[in-house]
C-alpha cells in the first residue's frame, strides 16, 4: 500500500504549497498547513516503519496521529469564529497527547531497551498498557468530535439568526469532514478491538493502510474546501461577525434563551407589525446581504428583541423569515407571462438572492418545486380553458 502513502504525501504537499502562495492568509490557513504537515509525517513514518522499525520511528508514528486531532479541533473552532488561538484554552486539547507522549517516551527510551525482535512484537502485538493509551485517545477523540459537532450546529443556527445570506459561511463541508473523522475513528476503534479479541484477522500494517486511506480522503476534502473558505468577517465585516457567539445556547431552545426577557406578547406583536410594514413598504428583503442588526436599527429595537419576536411569532430564524419574502417575490415574478424574456437567475437576483444555487435550494424548500417547475406550472394554468 505504499502507493496510498505516496498519494497522501503528494496531495498534502500540493495543498500546503497552494495555501502558502495564497494571498491574505488567515489563522485557519496556517492550521490547515499544519494539518497537512502532520498528515505527511504520518505517511512518511508508515513508509519508514515498513522498511526498518526503530524506537524513534515507533515513537513518532505513535505520537503523530495524536497531534492531528487537537489541531483539527482548533482549526474547526477558528473557522466558526471561536478565536480559541487567542486564548489559552487550546492547550487543553493537547493534554491527552502530552500524557501519551510521556508514556511512550518513558517506555521506549527509559524503562526498556527493546531489541529489534521485541520492538517488532511490540509494534504488531501491543501490550495492555499500549491498548489503554491508544483506545483511550480514540475515545477522547470521539467525545471531542461529538462536542465539536454541537458547536458547529450552534454556529449554523446563529448565523441564520443574524444574516439573510449565509452560503459562503455555512461550513457544511466542515460538518461533513467532522462526521468523517468521527466515523473513521469509531470504525478504527472497533477494528482494533475485534482484532485484539481475535474475532477477525487484522495485522497492524493492514490497519495502518485503512487509516491512511481514510486520512487521504478526509484531508483532501478538508483542504479542498478549507482553502476557499470565507469567514463572517470577510462577508459581513468585523462588527457583524463579532455578534455571532458560538458559546450561546442553541436558538431552538427558546425557553432557555429568552426566559430572562421582559418582552410581553403585546410588545412582540407591535414589533412584528412594524417589521412586516418595513418589509412590505421598503422591501428590505431585496437587499442581498440585509442583516438582523440593520433591520433592528430601522425598527429602533435591539437585535435580541427582534430575534425573539421573529422566533416566537413565526417559529423561523431571521434567515428563513427574510428568504420567505424573497421566495414570494420571485413567485410573483415567475407567474407573470411578460417576465419570460428574463432568466430565472435575473429574477432571482432581483428578488434578493445572491446566487443560482441558493435561490434554487431555498425556493424548493419553501414551495416543493424548483423555480423552473413553478414557472411552467403557472404557464400551464394560464393556458388551461
């Protein structure tokens, strides 16, 4: 399986170079480079270990994967504006790796002096202490990745509360990569457990080949999307991005989020009536990047009160509320026979959508039909006797 390791090295080198020549690099770019460098080290060490296994090679091959996961966690949290690098919180992610490193150092270089044959046996049939360290780290990774998925879910919900256009900052690719790491770690853990109990025949080299294959796919996917990622700062500016805090409770847990609010139902109705009037007279939804803050300023209310009002009365986020108006506007344009001379994209952009992909997705979610299907349906209804 040397070709797999070579492929992984080539892919990681390519992306690392591509990121280095990129303009306006961000912290996430440097973390992505570090992820690729750790991946390269994993593949190189696997190649070397197959040729000649030494205590030093064994040590680095055991430690390198343990560093990859905390770096990925930090990368993901930076991508969702957590700003964890500016604090000391990131250190805690490396505690399991540090403990494991101390264990490997003690056993391989101080407590024991393994011969080549003993080291080979240790590599292929690790003792219980090694299994505890390996599997303990995998369990920690699974818990950490599960926690990260909840953070991504919070971020996804909160950007919908603040912005009407979120395509560049949706980070669905990051969710999928995290799920990929989670499933891969879980599968590898189960494989090693079943192999240890001799339920299946699985040698260590085959296991490393499987890990290599999964890592190649995940790093390629994360690097490919991570290079072109945008942050809320780049799309909406620093002030708007700072309003997105991943540490707040999930918005769909409304009783917990708004339990301290003094906003009465009458006040909510007043705010909502003013909101509807603003949208129907000034058509704020036609502004492609209209934000909750802008609408709140126009209504002279706080963003918290406006968000609570929209959630409580409509059960929707600001994003869904605004795009609901855009869909209705586009429906009206599509139903007019005189507008057939215009493309659907042109009418979509006029309705406040930013791209063909977003207007198609949102329109179908709202109506169950694509814009083209809706236009054809309207034409068919007009021609019926």
